[in-house]
C-alpha cells in the first residue's frame, strides 16, 4: 500500500543522513503485530543517523527535547518507526521524518499485522489536491467533471506518485523558515527560530539551539499567549489548537480557513510584538504527589517488555540501576535521594496522554539524564513515573512508553469528578490536574498506601498539599550563574558516565535495537510423523501463553496457546482431539501467520 506523506518536521542533515531519508522513502515497511490505534509499528532498516546522541534529551540520536506530535507523524522511537494514530501521544521526545497527510489518514485504519507499506513524499500542492478531491466526494459533488481539473479519479482517490526517494532530501525541505539570532528594531534580543512543516495541517515553531533552556520555554509561552489572544478576538480563525513543547510551539490549523502562508505571516507579526521575556513572571504552584518507589506495576511492565519486545536491553531488568549507572552515581539510594529532593517544573502537558506532565528539575544537579527505551514499550501502567532525557513524566493512562521507571503515583486525569462534585484538586470543567509551570515534589509512600490513595483521590477523599507562588525567569537565571561551578562539575561526571555506558553498549553488542520481526525459523511441516498435524498461529504476533505440554491429551476446541497481535489476544485451538507430540514455540517468541505452534497426533 502506498501512503502519501509530507517530509518533515525533522530531516537531513540535522537528524538523519541523506541516505537515511532515501532509504525511508524507498523501503517497503512491514506492519508489526504490536500495533493499534495509538501507533502502527513498522519493521524496516535501522537509520545510520546524522548524530551520535541527543545530548540532554537522551543517549540515542532519535531523542530530542519534547515537542508536540501531529496525528499521522512517523515517529522514530529509537530505531523503530511508529505511525502515530488518533489515540497516540500528543507530545514526546523522538524525531519524526514525515507526517501522513490528512487525506491519507483513512488508510491507517485498514492496516493489519504483516501488511507492507511504502511512503510517498508529496508536495503541499499534491496534498491539497488530494484533500480537495476527497472533500468533493464526501460532499456529494465528486462527479468526474468536478475533479478533472486536479487530475484525480474520484472513484479511487489514488495517492499520486511522490518525489523519487533518492531526491527527497535534495529537492524538498522540512524547514519553511529559518532565522539566525539577532536584534529587533528596538534593540532587544531576537532568538534564533526555525519553522518546520509537519504534514499539511501543522507547523512546528522552534526557538534557540537544541538545549534545555527555560528562557526558550518562556518565549514559547509568550508567543502562544499572543496568538491565543488574537484567536479569542476572532482574528485568527482556523487555529485548531496550540501545543507548547520544551523549546517549540506546534500549531494545528485548518487550511480551508487559514492558509499556511497567512499563518506564517501571523506568527511573524505576533513575535515581533512580544516584549522582552528575560524578567517574565508566571504563577506557579508546588504540588506534592505521593510516589511508590520501584512499584510492582512498573516491574511488571519491564518483565513484559523483556518477554515480548527486547530481552537484551541494557536498561533491563532494573531501570533504576540503569539510571544510577548512566549518571555516574554511587548507589540506587543516590537516585532515590535526588528524585525526592528535586522540584520538577512542568514544561508541557499531554506528554504521552491525558494531561501527563513533562517536567524537568529546576536545579540542573537534580537532572538525572537517561536514554529512552529503544524500541518503546507496548504497555505502561497508568500513572507510572519515568525519566527520559533530562525530563520526568507521569503517564496519564496505560499505553506505550519509553521513559525509565522510578515508581508510580496518583491520577493526573479525573473524568468523573471536579471541584464542583468533591474532587477539590481538579478545576471545574478541567479533568487534568496540573498546569503549565507547576512544580512537582514527590514524597514516599508504600505500595499499599498508594493503592488506597488511588481509590480515594478520584472520589475526592484525598486532598493534595498545594503551595502557591510566583516564578521569575530572571531570578532563576541569576541562581544558575551563582551555582555555575557546581553545576558544571555535576554535568562533567554525567558526561563521563554517558561515554562509559555507550562504550559498554558497543562492547557488548547492545547498541542496536530490534529492527526485524523476532521469529524462530519456520520448521518444515512436511516432516511431521504419520498421523500428526501442525496447528499454526492464526496471525503474526507474539506468543503470550503456552497452555499445554508435550505428551498431554487435549480435547477438540481446547486452547493450546494464546498469541498477542495488534493489542488483541488470539487463541490457538486444537482442531481435533489428540495428544501433543511437540510444542514448537515458547512464551515471548514471535511467530508468523500459519507458523506451527503445536504438533498433534490424532486420538
């Protein structure tokens, strides 16, 4: 199947090599069995990458400081690409070389495990023509004469041929506008800025270098506030929503109401009108959250990852031990001390799902920098607390994830109650708990205590400790200057540990990831004993449970094994009564459709 995309927001030579982009658009990717509405995982070649790591964003070159994701973005979670679906994360820290155009998203719902797809690099004009033809058909005006001018068959809505794969990075660019640092006419500082396309309905506006700098986040906040004021006044109809990241602002717009060029002009005008932000003050709250350290739910998620995704990952079996090692700390107790001493400033909401915060410690000496899972987990427990890059996240719901676990806390989202119905910590009409620029502090509780708190909090029977205050970016900048020597020493130790960890990976062969479907060699069913028959898997997937043993008698219709695929469980049934001659799989093993799982002898 061909799927039309637009190149960007991330590309060559910043993140990928020219050869990576040519390979990406010239490869037939296979749909992985660990796929769903949150994301369609793809099996294909590993990129060469244009950089060795993501710096403070993480050890892997796919890691970036968290930004918003467009629906349909192809997100490289490490070396594995994932097409983000309608239930996918709204914010995250991985690069995306392309985004499925709006008129092609319907194809994502047709994909199943084992299908092959190839991405077509479309121009904006092609994407707009495809959307116009689709709108005409859905509006009942799709007669041949209505679409002849755009060269598309209204009956097929065939994806047009894209730019040849080898020419994409030479002839197309994900960058629409780029500006170096400078000064405004009034003499005030003007930050470097880069505006990237993210499909045909999103723009990603980035500021400054690829570093964690709170002044960049404050500038993003000021720009979003200015654009929101225009939108509220009816001057920018067509902006669907705005999502800030660490150093970026994503704008989701309706091109039928607000053309892209008009939005680019509005961004220029709004930014030109901004006052200096070097002494900007925002309201902040310190919100104290309970944390069950190294919770059993997070350990279960690690066990599932090792069983069904990647058994040899260097962050397994203990994420906390990995955090200790990669940061050059003396003990796990040092990791625990830092997590509980840190004050985490909320930089974004919706990191992964449902109001989940992405936050970073205000004191750089509390920033435990890690890499993210490669490839990502397929399951994360609700409200797990993890660290990825220099950031902390509380997962808002069950789903995929890549941050290294430290424990679990209470709910970030309450769909049942708010302050009007007894849940005082949730504002009326807002099911999310936290706000931009809140500060999160953790205090320790036992696993049993947390389970009771998780029952009480959504019902309004638990009230959090919340302290109100102000945060001034100028005061913070002066704090960094006073502590510069100590901060530099801490970072030097981190860099040495990072380098040592990377070398250890190379020496042990752990610097790669799963880039191909992990299946056992298919055995020759023609070599079965007389009277025996092979019972195959109904779908490609991962063997979740093996329920029989060699020599066991089974009844017709009995479940022999369970295969997990596309977030569903598929039982493997005995077609007749008989005896198990052999079990040709093991739990956690990948299997192809039809591959023998069990061999039976007829009764």
